[in-house]
């Protein structure tokens, strides 16, 4: 399958290994959450990158501190009407602090691609036969945001009121001379 990462086609060197298949000695592989939980000690000892594939009904929080041991986490979109993987991506990025590659697999529509990137998804496995042109165009369809997201882009409110943006991001608010005069 074609891999679209950060808006460009990339080679896909990763292979998903089912629960009943032998793990190859070399090469990057992903395994199910169930297999990771059962065999994590052995899998950590591999001399190759390891990742986990989360089904959309599995809690992202189940990975806990293990997220920092994984080179790739795949979130599954089994059908376009099921968006639970968007929530998994936000939890992985915002609550667990995952900084590795986060990939969407399954039914990936071009209309969802931009929002996947906003949730912290770095790459998507494109469905067979899909042209990337539509996915690349989707990245440019919106330039302003009302909601904050994992990608850190400023919201419309933050663009209009930069002092509020600093406060929301944990920085001390900017106090201008006119604000200071009114508060005295």
C-alpha cells in the first residue's frame, strides 16, 4: 500500500504481523495490542523497530508508558463512519505524550486526511488504487481553525487575540500599557 507521510509519498518498510504468525528476526513490524501485552518482554529485545496496531475499540491508554518504547503506533479506521481512532490519536499525543510516528490504517477518505493530521497522525496507508492528488489537495482546504488540536496551529481566537494564545499555551499573558493603566 502507498504511504502518505507529511504530505509526500514515502516507502512503507513496516509490516503488520498477525497474532498467529512468527515475528521475523529483521525489519520493522507492528503487532496487535493483545500480542504486545502478552509478549512485550520478547518484543522489546528485538534489534529492529517495533510498533503496535490499535483497533478502534481498544483504549489508547492501555499502552501507558510503553508508548515511549514504540517507533510506530497504528490506529485503525475500519469504516469511514467510525471516528474513534481520531480520539485515540489525540489521547496518544496529548495525554500520553507520544512523539513517534502515528499512522492511520484502514478506510482512509481524502476528506478525513486533513483532520487526521490535526489530531497528530503523521502518515496514512492509502487504499489501493487511490490517487494522492485528492489527499494533497485536502491539506490546503482550510487555513483557519476554531478548535485547538494536537498539531499546535493557532485558532482564530488566538490569531485575533495573541495575549489569550500565550495564556492558553501556559505562558504568562502579555500585559500592554493600556491594560496596565486600566487595572491600576
